[in-house]
């Protein structure tokens, strides 16, 4: 089945040597593309969330490295100097957002590609551009595999799948991880439906997930974050699938704030709770979720809605962008290499060997 949306969130433009991306700050009011022409602009696009979602910011990082290489090649043709300046830009790009490991994965992959290459500076620039495009195309293929693997887990015909935040086409290059599972499941059974958490404070569920699903004519019902227990208690949710920003070696998973609450509520009601993510989201250098850095975001995201304060002036605020769901609450991790089950230390290690 072909879906209408065909969203391509981020794409390298070879003719103009720039990165073109969907501006996610204006969805659902507008669907607009923006051109990112420099590595500094890319840093800002990631930081301000013009581009967001772990796999999408990974590709943004890869494109950012290609842009940085283009800039540096205007200043020097000496390889040592080029690599030194490129390394500095790599660290700068990685600092744009700390939790999604796909950003570090893609930027490091780009740097390592040229680090020891016997190539001229101009050849290295071309290698970084080409590899950015390879990673871009691979991302869609990986998501389709995740989607097909996850569709097998949908427990019944006409199931209701609950998701949190946006792990869809717009969080990746296309198709999506958690929403990839939904798309593949819907292609097999068009009576399934989705319940989407609004996802306070940035409303990725309300703004982006509903936008994507409505565009693809997949039935979606928007609920507020506190409603999941109510609907599970009524037996109205058959499965939860969410994305991930970083998965530790033991399966502990960082994802959008509120995911942990959802996992607890799902487990209490015996609703299977799955993570859908590519292997590039698994950080085997981190043993448990305790070591995952959690982004603290602007307090105005909590105190303001549409630019207007909704609370008493001077109130204290804490705004972590992500939380960590312990591995015991996760029934399976859906990857491009199949569904990983506990004990995750072992299944993750095996997946990387495949
Ligand atoms: O802050 P965001 O919008 O970048 O957070 C996105 C999420 O938490 C997604 O669930 C996660 O990145 C997985 S995207 C396939």
C-alpha cells in the first residue's frame, strides 16, 4: 500500500550543496521547506527544533558535517588543518542536543570516514556529501524494516495502538519508527487506529503525529497525556509503541518526557509496551539509563502556551525534555534486525553481530 504523505523530512540538494528540511516549528499550520546553507545554521536548526526526532537530527548532523567541510575547504587545502577544524565543528554540532545519540553517531561516522582517508581535501568534502546522502536513504529503508517487524506484534485485527510524542516520518527521513510500525500494520489491516498523546510541553503528538496520520488517512484520536490510564482501564488500548532517543546496553530507554509514566501505566494494565528504534539509537558505551544525559529545556515551554503565560509569575519550573524507562517495563525493542527481547544485554549484543 502506498501512503499519500511521502514526507521527506531532510534531503541533501546536490545542485546547490545545501540541506533542505521541513520546518517543524510551523506544522500543522504550514508545510514549508527551509534551506540550511552553513554548519552554524544547521546547529541552530537542530537546537531550535526546526528539525527534531533522533534519527532526523542524526541526518542533520551528517549534513552539517558536509556543510562544515565545504566551508573549511574554502580556507585550507592542508589535510591536517582541515581535519583539525572539522573535528572542532563535529564537537560543536554534537553539542546542539545532548540526549539523542543518533546525532553523535552520525557526526562521528562522518568524521571517522575521512580521518584516515588517503584523499585530498576536495575528495574528502565529496566523501562527506556522498555519505550524508547514503545515510539519508538508508534511514528510510531501516524504518520500513522496523515497521514490518513491528507490524507482526499487533495483537489483533482492529487494534488500537497508543503512541507518545512523534516518532513518525517527521522524526526520521521518512516512514517513521513507531509510526512506521503503524504504517506497516495499517497496510495489512486498515481497521487499526491510533491514540496519540498530545505530549506536553512541545505538543509533538498533537501538532506532528496527528498531522502525519490524518494526511495518510490513518484513524487517529488525540488525547492528553494524563488520559492513557483511563483508556487502558476501559480495555481500549491493545498496544503501546514509542520511539527512543538513546537506549543503554541493558535496554533502559530515554524518550520524550512522559514515556516513563506511560510505561508504568501500560505495565499495570498488562498492555504490551514496545520501543521502536534503529540500532543507531543504541549506545552500548552506556551500561544503564542512569548514564544517559537528559536535556534541560527552556522553562517558557512549560510556563507559556502560544506566547502567553499560563501560571503565576515567578513560579519555579523544571523542564527535562526526556525521561528513562527502565528495561523491565519494555516488552520488546523493535529494530531493523528484528525484535529484541530481554535479557537486553544479550539480545542487543547479538543484533550488533548480525
Ligand atoms: O524533542 P524531540 O521532539 O526531538 O523528541 C523526539 C522523541 O522523543 C522521539 O520519540 C524520538 O526522538 C524518537 S524519533 C523516531
